[in-house]
């Protein structure tokens, strides 16, 4: 069945930290309050922001990733119903990897070019004034297939500061859609992987309501809505295959990094998902496969080590059925996890992996893996695309490698994942099968 995109726009910025998440959440809430059936998206491999999007507008958010998703998988995400789509960019508008992947280099600009959605750029103007016009003009002219429709000024210091920025942008022919005064109380708490998860925010509803009120006071929302464009056909959709018919899925504050498009695709393919909570000391429910996603197990290592029902149930499950762990889930399947204070905690022992957060090193980037052994849902020899982002260090990885793993530029990555009998694990989070 042929699919078409919903008319939409993209909230982007010249760099990370410019304030696009504040604008995105406030805009989603305003649209929802105004009765618009909004469809939220996140550009790139981010599994934290989509939960904030859902809290803001009540609709599930999906990832759009031009490096990891070929056209059929992108089409499946873009075909979701709605009156208007709003996508939050990642990093700077044109930032991605050097070597193109399935549909592009992973940049927000790629998604604009593919969908036809115009871009609204959030510009942090602290520290400069008229120069903002040169930056905006460069963004507007850099790629002819990307339509930069206007800017929202952020962290404006004074009426005079705003006037200088507006005059320069007007001379450059760039629309100013709003100007947000500098405020120190509109930030979201963060930790090493980015924002603190939505479920952990102490008062998320109040925060989002404040963002919405802030936007209503300082942004031309009618002009923003009028910019929504696109709606081009994207051809046939293709679903990501489920790992099994009945899936036991770990789901709590320690295991929450699962891409929404994967869960939706598994369900659409007829799979049943049975959530359980290791932190509540629940064993895996009866299923054909157990899947432990990533999250923050290092913050809960003591509780997990003492969760005897969970650990014994997991070991029993693995005797006869496949178990797979991604990143944090992979670490919990190993022998031990040492937290940031240097205390080692005994984990499930289903793999020989030993990891530590006491010596932190960032591992970040896209991954292409060719399986050397089967993974639940995938055969030996198949290629997968994913993304890795963690700060743990491997102390020991004695089991057979699960895959040959390359980064986006084709360089070999030493974190190969591992396999022992029915148990597999990877440091990369699966996004899609490689064509």
C-alpha cells in the first residue's frame, strides 16, 4: 500500500543546546491544547526525547533516521495518521556522519529533504546580535533541497537585543517567528546520556505547561502552523521483524531504551509483548524470547544484584529459550557490573562480560553489524544497523563474538557483542535490518 507523509515542520538548530527541546515540547502542548491532532517525531537515534514528546501531546513519537532506515522503514513511520507532524532535530541541522547509510548521513536536513517538511531554526542569540543573520542565511542557503522557513530567537537579553537581531534578519529576508527572553528556569535535568528520562522528571507536567505558556507569549503560533508542508508519497512500507511471537520485555527505570518504531513493528507483525520489571524483582513471564533493552542499570546495580526472583527466573528462562540484551541489558546478562563508585555487583552470569563505570569512556556512533551467530529474529550472516551510546568500559569479554561490527565509516569496532548457548548481547541498539 502506498503511503504519504502528513504535512509538517521540523524544529532544528545550528547546534546542540540551543533550546530546541524546550520549543518542541511547548509547541506540541500548544497544538494539542488547540485541538490539533499532532504527530511527533525525533530525528536520529534518540530513545529519550520521544517519551517527552508523548508527555507533551499524548501521541506516541517515532524516530526518523536516514542513516539506519531505508525508504520502506521510513515510509512506515511517516504514514502514521495526524493533521500535522512536528519533528525535533538532533544536534545541528546538517550534522551527521561522513559516509551515507541507508537513506542519507543521519542528519536532520536529510529528513527535511525526504519529507518536504520546512525547518524552523531555534537560534541561541546570547553573545551576539546582527551576526545571527549571517548564521541563519548560511543555514538557509547551504542545501537547496532543505527549506529553512524561519527562525525563533532564544535567550534574548533585552528589547534592544531583540530589535538588533530582527533588523538584521529582516534585511537578510529571513522570517522571525518568535523571540524568547532569557530565562534560567526552563531547563530539563540531564545526566551523561542526555536528558533524565521523562518518567523520572520530578514535575514534568508543570514544566511542559510552562514551556507552552512561554511559547504562547512570545512565538507566532499561527504562523508556525501555516508553515506545515510536505505530504509527498513515500512508496511501500516495510516492517522490522519481531524476535519471536511472544516476547518478554524488561521495562522499568533500568530498562527503558527501546525504540518506539520497533515495538510498533513487532506488534503490527502479530507479536505479543509481555512487559516485566526486574527492579520490582519480577522474573520473565512465559514467552518465546526474553529481551532486555538498554537503560541505566548502573544506577540500580545494587537492586538488580539482589533481585533474586528476576535473576533466577532469567537463568531458568535461558536454559531453553533465547535471551538477548542491548547495552545495559547486555551488561546485566554478564558476570559483573562495577558502578561509578567502584563497587562491583554480581549480575546474571549468563555471559562472561564484565563491565565498569569506574573508568568512564564514551562510546558513541552508528553501527553496522554482520551476524556471526543467530540473534532472535535474525539469521547468521544477516546485517543490521544500530547505534551505540554508553560510558562503560569492558574488563572482560571471554565469549564468542556475536557479530563483526563496523562504525559508520567502515572502521572495525571492538565491541562485537557476544554469545553463549541461548544468550546473546550487543552494545549497539538495533534500529533496522540492513538492506
